[in-house]
């Protein structure tokens, strides 16, 4: 047994498919508009691509090497490695690469404030390097324009030596020869041929070029906006530097120059630190030379005065421990001396001078603070190049430098205290050993004391000599701070404009624009277009017929031999009218049928339907009477070309002396046996007149003679006339006009139907279009009617 739920699901799916098909075909009806919009959109895209300059992207990858303080000289006793590897902060390097300071150096080095173009009919192409047939230089750099606006000049060569230069904005136009000084807009300049021009210089005549100039600050701003610096990965130490521009060679030249300036800047920073360290060490060496000379002179004087020779070391065992203590005293004394000298240098130098780095102080905190302090000093100097002392970033940096200076001083003080405590303890132990050797000759003790001082000074002197050499080597070294992973490379495909994307976008726009317009049109179109809209809102209300649009200028009356689609629609209406009265009481006194024709509002074609329904019934040999009961706005006489002054319904209702035979017009249309009763004079109280018994008497009398009585009544939403006499109707045909009746009137029709205000109600859709998805297509494919032409393939909807 078939599952009813399955049938319902299948039906729903079919309905959804049918609804989707109708939506698609609704838009396909306007396919010429889609085609026109697509052609226009794609044509605009082609024109844009044809006359828009290509923009190319150039990339270069560099690896920023870790900072180096010098060389590894561990082969020398007591030396420390001078290659200090520290982690690279890529964020800082990114900011330096994209800084205005470096950009300004690139702009000045490559003269990016000047641009040269080869003018075309619709677009100009930028020239760079050896592509430029000429160059323009400033005769007096004091008069170089510094305005933020762009100065642009057109240059046209009339011959190989003569040219005309024009400013399109100021309308200045002058002629000069190559190499002749020019004064344009108050700026002295000169045009000369480019000796490295790779083209044929003899072909310049007749060509037009352009030259533009911007101020250096504006060129720097433009360059920083073009540059993009990003790391290749989260953990990578490689930076990707990219730039976009019209000329590939120019892009590569800019990146090469930027990388070169970045490397030179880093090398110079390292040289400044090494230079500061060397100066400090030399200053300390001068002091130590004097002190060492004093000690050595004292030893010589003591030996000469006491006539001493070398004393044999007969107390070697006793002095072993004393010697170890003495060595420790030497080390601590050396550190103490270096630290105090460093403190003295810190207190005596200017506020923002560099500090000597890694001079031998064995304290990681002091060395770390010193390196950070030097980095901040260099950063401050770079910032001062492009800003003033009131810059918030400079003020904040000054605070950090001051704090670092205080941290260094506090750390030095703490380290000195620690060294002094250690020195005191070592000396105490040394004194214990000295007590045990008290028997040694006094002269030997004095010599040892002097030699001890001499050894300390010599060790310190040799240490500083080593540091001086290290600093000198570091200053002399110009090793790069970066490694070029990939030199500048320009992608062969332009990044802008993207041909495929623009063409695809133009195609989409060509589809979306008409679709959007049609969607808005359909969204705000509240007119009834098809039977489906009525069936969706009034599913139980039968649709008796669908009448196509009559496009004639004169009122249409169907004749018996008419084979048009309109005539066929009324014949279908006539047939369906019989089925609507199958339930009529067979015992009724009369077999006549009263058919009311009404609508919601005027203009929906109820009079047109009433007259032509009557005409089709007459053609079927049915005795038919047409009564015009729209007594407020009568229209029947206009269709039949009759005088509206003839007696009619209103005359019959208020004058009892007038009979039905007096108001019936026989054979109102030539060739059509149709009897008509006009509405008559327009009364002041039409509703009250229709409520009289005379109206029912008129219908009863007509039923004795006619098979069908077609009554053209008033619209239901405007007046109550039709509702008042609806009880006399066997069938009510409710007219709705396609493209005219508003869907917002459907609730009114539903209320009339559900409250049974009109008897045996059925809908007639009038004015359907004969083309498109809502077409009245009766006759197509069946060979009926006048519409027997073969349906064209492109009219598939």
C-alpha cells in the first residue's frame, strides 16, 4: 500500500522544482537586458585593461645577521671572545628598513623625486635608467622646488637638438635647444641627452615625453607607502621586502639601494661603538704607563740604595699559599680598577655619549646594560634626524636612557662593594700567611711588595693593550650585517590590473546589475501576474477562465466566426460556466441562469468580460440578455456604440409605468442576436433603488424568456450595490486583471468568498500577456486559433 506521506513529500519536491523553474524563467524573459549589460560591462573591462598601466611587484629576501662586537681572540691569555651573538629583533629591523631616514637616502641616491614618461595616446609608460633618452638637472640646487604639489612638464622634440617644454597647468610653453639653460616657473634647469640611452637617439623627433618632479619629503612619503617589509615566517630570521610599481627595473633598483643603505647603516653603528671603546682603552693605557714607570723606578731605586742582588727563593714551600692568595688579590684589584675607571668615565662623559663596551669587566649585568644603553643612544640619534626634542617618542626614549644610566651606575656601585669585600677577605688570608714568613729578611719583603705592585700593573697594562687591539680590529672590520638570500626579483605577471579577475568581475556585474534591478522591480511589483498567485492565496476559489490581453484600440466584441485566442478563452469560460452550476436544483421553476460579473475595483475589465461572455453564449444559440447594473459608472453603451440616454434599469426601477419590454434593446450588435438593457439615468440613491422589489421582478420576467442573464455589476470594494443584489445570482464571476489588480486586494476577495457574500463565486483572470512565463498559450502546439505559428526556440519560456 502506498504511503501517503511519501506522496506528499514528492508533491512538495515537485512544487519546489516548479517554483524554482518559474523564478528562473521570470528573469529569462528579460534576457536581452542581461545580454546588453554583459556586453557593456565586458567592453568597459576590456577598455580599462587596454588603457591602464600594469603594476608589477618586486621582492627581495634578506637575513639580518646577529650583532657582532669584534673577533674571537681566545688564543691570547685572558682574552674573551669578541663575537657576541644575540637574538635579532625583527620588529626593530622592519621599522628601520621602512624608516623615512633610509628612504630619504634612497630617494637622494636614485633621484626618485624626478620621473620620466613616454606619452601615448591614452596612457603613459614610465622610463627608468638607460630607458630615458634625456635627463633634466637643476642648475642651482638652492632653487630646487620644494612644494608638495607635483610639477609636471610635457616635452616634445621637434628635431634632434630642439624641443618644446610645456606646463599644462600654468600654460607655460617655451622652446629650447639641448644643453641650453632653461628657466621654467622660476626654476633654472637643463636638459641633456642620456649617454647610456639604449635606444636610437635619432628617433626622438615627433615623440612626446613627460617629466614630473615632487619635493624630497613627498617622494620619501610615497616610497615608504610603497614598501612592504614582513618576515617570511613566525620563526624565521629572514625579511621579505617588496615594492609595487609600473617599471620593473626601477623597482629592483630601489630595493637594491635600500638593502645597501640598510647594511651601511648597521655597519656604521658597530664602528661607532668600537671607536668609543678604543678611545676609552687608550686613555686608561696612558695612566697605566705612568703608574708602571713609577713602580719600576721605585724597584730600581730600592735595590740600588740597599745594594741588593737576587734573593734565592729558599722559602718556596712557605710562599706557595701566599702566592695563590696574591694572585687572587691581583685579579680582584684588576677588576676593581677597571670598574672604578669605567665609573669615572660614566660620570665624566656627556649625557648622551656612547659608553665603551666589553672592556673586560667580569659582570654580565654591567655589560648587558651597557649594550642596551648604546643601542638606545644610537636609536635616539636616528630619531633626532627626522624629529625634534618635543617628539613624544624622543621624550620617552630619553627617559629610558636616563633609567638605564642609573641602572648602570647602581650596578657598578654594587659590584665595587662586592669587589672590596672580596679583596678585604683575600688580604686577611694573605696576612695570615705573611705572619708565618716573618723571619724572611725585611729587604726581601720590600722587594716582593714592589714586585707585586709591578706585576699587577703589568697584567692590567697587557690586558688593556689587548682590548685596544680588539677595538681597533672591530673598527677596521666592515663585515655586512645582512645576508642577501634572494636579490630583487620581479614577478612576470602584473599584480594590477588582474585581467582574469576584472573580466570575471565584469561578467558578474553584467549579470548582477540587471538581476538586481529586476529583483527590486519584482519586489515592489504588487500586481497579479498569473493564476498561481491567486491559487496560492485562495486555494479553494475556482478559476473559471484566463483571458489573454486584447491589444486593439477599439472595444473588442467577439463574433461567432472569431478564431482569436481571446475568442477561444471566452468559449472555454462558457464551457466552464456550465460545470459551475451542476449542483443547481433540478426542481427549480426556471432553467435560466443569472450570472453576475463583478470585480474589486474599476478598470479590471468586468464590462469587457460580461459583453463577450454574452456574445459567446449567443454564438452557442443561447438566448442571452445583458443587463448593465453598474448604474454609478455605466460602460456597456460605450462598447455597443449606443446612446446612454436610452431607457434602462434605473428608469424601470423608479417608474412603475415602464415595463421590461420597454427597456430591452433588441439586436444591439449587428450580426449578433444579443439583447441588452442599459443602466439608464444615474440616480442619486442607486443602492436604495436596487433594494426594491422591482429589480427582482425584472430578473424573474427575464428568466421567462432568456437562457442566460448576464449582469454587469458595480465593483465590490467601492460600493455595496453588488453585495445587496448578490442573492439573485446563480453564478458570480469575479474579474481580476493581470498586471492591474493589486495583490493587497486579495484579502478583500477572500473575505467575500469565506463569508459567502457572493453566490457560487469563480475567478476570471483578464489581460494575461501572450508571451513570457505567464503567457496565455492556448492554441500553441495544438493547431487551434490564429496563433498557429511555430514557437521559436529562443522563446523557450
